C-alpha cells in the first residue's frame, strides 16, 4: 500500500442521532475523534476517560528524578499511562518536556515533589515502599524479584542514575539484565521494563483482552 493510501487514525463524525451518553464530547461526535486512544474511549471527553481510568488504576506509583530537565520523563509518563500506574511523581524541577508523553499526561496523574525528602515523606504517609531501579553494586535482578504490589518504582536522572539521597532512601534496588556493551539503558526504556515486570506479577488481562487457552500437544 502506498503511504498516501494509509487511512487516518481514529474515526470520523458519529452518525446521527447521537447516543444519549454524558461521557461523550459533542465536538468529537460532530467532527470525529482522531486521538490516540483505545476504541472504548472514542468520542469520550478527557474528564470521562480519566474518571474511568481512576476506577482501575494499579496500586503502584512511578517516581523519576528531574534535576537537569531529563528528556525521558515524557516517555516515563507515557509508559505509566500504558501500564495503568496510579500516578507519576516528578522529583526536582517542575518543568519537563511533554513531547515524549504524546498527550498521555492528560489522562495520567502527575505529581510534583520539590525534593527527594518530600517524596519520601509522602510515600511513608501512604505506607508505600520505595523500590529503586538502577544497575548499582548490590542491586538484585529485577527478573528474580517479587515486586511489592503497592510500591513506588523510582528512576534516576538519565546518565547519572539514582541520586545518593534516593539510594539511601529506597528499601531495595533492582537491576535490569543487560547483555551488550553499554553500561546502562535509557531511563524511559527502563521504566517500561520495570512496569511490565510489575504487571506480569500482579495484573490480570487488560479490558477487552481475550485470554486464549494454550493446550499441550499430544
């Protein structure tokens, strides 16, 4: 197929009469919905989507340090939305590059903490252990670790990794197995791997997923 023949993403205007549903956005019904959302949320308002997600977010949070305007934070937010994290906590600078989030920050709760100590105090009040993700001496392999169901996965600044303050605050640090020549992987990529590890341990199939039955060969 020629690239000019690729159909546009999403759906066009909804046929009339429109459904009587308060979750639907009249402007989207009239003009079409070209957003990057799953089909169940076509024509829904942003507020309705957030409210629905709030009924089934997972009990893990994600925190990322942002001392030097880390460009990976947008990817972390996008991953958190994809894996149903309760919230993303940004520690350090309030401003971050939203381009990598691909608008998912509209649907994902994002909280700011000026200092690591603020995150620590919040997590302690909520009874949530901090789990660092970094390839540090003494870290335990993520692949062999049973992550707590309720926790905060903490990621450091790209390049420098977890700060010394965070290293002393976390209950444990998990490393991601690597087989190549580089010392570390991109922080945004690491966040996706860690969140998926949590999902494999604690989450069931996502809405609409049909779980196939695998049978052993005779």
